[in-house]
């Protein structure tokens, strides 16, 4: 029934809660789990999106004029921050992949708006998406939006959502 299962992860407890479901489906159907992390340049700060396309841009993140001050006076370019976020994303997908030992796994780090990248990645590459929710409600959900909700509403393939349980205490399933 499923040969390719997409498991988008941001390394959060909510995403980790869905990992066991992805594993169970993969084992049951002999499927490959595609572990995807999306680096969203818009969450880093001013200048980062430009740095993705403009190698001459040496502006700093945090100031619309191109300059910014990092921690304790350090200055970092958008490219440096993007590199750090990419390294962190690679660590996340490798960690998740290691927790899926015994299951065929492919990892990917992509860039863009998370829900759009997840949907694009799934198109033609996945029979099912298994992802966690953060369990936000009310105003917080309204203000922050929900990547999972957007994926559920717009996906052409089935989406299994798994909510983080309060008693998990941050432990992985």
C-alpha cells in the first residue's frame, strides 16, 4: 500500500512523537522513510533570503540596512547563519535516520516555506506523510499558523498526524 513515507521533522518533540508511527508503517509495508527538514530562510532575519541568491551580499542579519550585531558583538552574514542552520538541519535528519535503524531511510534538507516544500517533496515521491503536531490551540495557533494544518488541507496524499502527548516529557517514542 505504501512504498514511500515522508516524515517531515523540525527536531521537536511533536515531530519525534510521529516517528514511531512512520517506523510502524514502514515496517508493515516495507516502505522507505524519507526524513525531511525544511530550513525556512524567512525565520532567520533580514538579508538571509537575499543571500540565497546573491553571493555578493555581505549584509548582516537583523538590520534592514544590511548590518547586525550577533551575540556579544559578533557579526555574522546571512550566509553564515544559513550555513549554521543547514548544519543543524543535517544533524537533525541524521539523528532521526539513526533512530530508524532496520528501515530503509533517505534524508533531505530543503529550503523554503515548510508547508510548500513538504507538499512539493511529497508530490511524486511519497504515498503518505506522517508528521507531528505541536498541539497549539487558540490564539497561539492563529498567530503562528500550523505547517501541519496547511499540509493536511493541501496534500494530495494521505497525511497521518500524531500529537505530542503531555506525559511524554520530551522523551522520544
